[in-house]
C-alpha cells in the first residue's frame, strides 16, 4: 500500500500514514495542499507535508482549542478565528448561540476552497450567515477591529510560518482589540518536544494580560502528543466555566474544562527552565 510520511521539521520523530487514495494535491500562493483518504484515519488534510487534521481525531484539537475560552466567557458575542481555514474551530465556535459575529481570518483562500469541497465534516459552518471571512494576514487584521470577546489563533506550527502570531507586538494588539471581558487562546505545541515555546508564550503573555494560564490535552496525530494551549484573560479565571455547557461536543464538558489545566505545582516545574526534562 502507498504510504505518506509526514515531514514535520520541528519534530524529532516522523509519522507514516497508509494512503488509499489522494483526493486533492495542489499548490496555492502560500503552500502545498493535499487531502488523502486513509484506511485508519479517514480523510487527512496536509499543508506543506505536515498533517493538520484527520477525520478520525480532529475534534480532540478543535474542541479543546475552542471551548475552554468560549465557556470561560459568560456571553461571547464577537469572536475572531485567525487561521483555521478548514473550518473546524469555527464549527465549534458556532455551537455557542450567543455568537452574533464570527470573523474567520485566513491568509490562504485555497485552504477554505479545498476544505469546503473535500472536508465537509469540519467546513460545514463556513457558510453560516454569522461568519465573515477575510483573506488576509491575521496580525494585520487584528489591528482593525475592537470590542472582540474572544480571539482564537488556530495557526500552523507556532515555531514555523506563523511565528508573527506569537510575538509581543501581536499580543499587544490582541489585548487592545478585546472587550473588557475578553480572552485569547492558541495552541503552543507539544510540552514534550517544544516546552521552550510554551514557556516563551506564557512569559510574553504575562507582560500584557493580568491572567495567563496553560492547559493541555493528548492529540494522537500531532508529534509529541501532549499538546499545550496558552490562554490569557482580562477578567475571568479560565479554570472556571461561566456558562452552561453547549450541546453536541464529543469530549468537552465542565469536568473536562477543569481537568485539562495543569496542577499548579506541575505548571511551575514546566515554567522553570532550570528543571531539565
């Protein structure tokens, strides 16, 4: 059987997938794009030879990225998703009926087009009337808006092409665009392989936001598996959900919300760069 070997430049290991059929392969202005069918994972979405999601386990990532912040805020009405052109994060955002406007800011229009055609299980809500799509640089877009309740960065590797979305300048602009109750969230790679990235983002966010924390969840198809998320808040403690649980989630609930946050003792060990792993 034909196989696909992931070329993840920031990982010390490589994953290999069996391929039944290549559904799409092409190149946009920004990156190479591929969708293939796997007997083990269903449809697999690949950018620049790095797996972004699989049909089998995408909900692990999308639910964890989205619902912690969305349930911390008691009434999120305006949400920005930067990246996430496949639509999975937007699908989860729109489970919250309080949302009146959701901006999807995706630099690569081809990603959205391919997702709509080949990945309906994640792209199903991209045509929702509450969604406004902007094909532009997220770091620039964030400067043009205000009174946003939640900013979610659903980027490619935080140590790769999307590096500007993790800079102090970007975080300052996010803070300015948020409402007084606003929150920011993004993934920060594997705590096993990229702990230094998680530490850097935590420390940078602490220069700007009064409340900064880190949570994690296992994601099988991301190298390192123990995936981390940075969350920053102007007002609400992200460890505490402040609204009723939305229906339709496979993993997320209020107990999971509390469980995914690291014990304070472990958080301090992770943040202590003198502690070698």
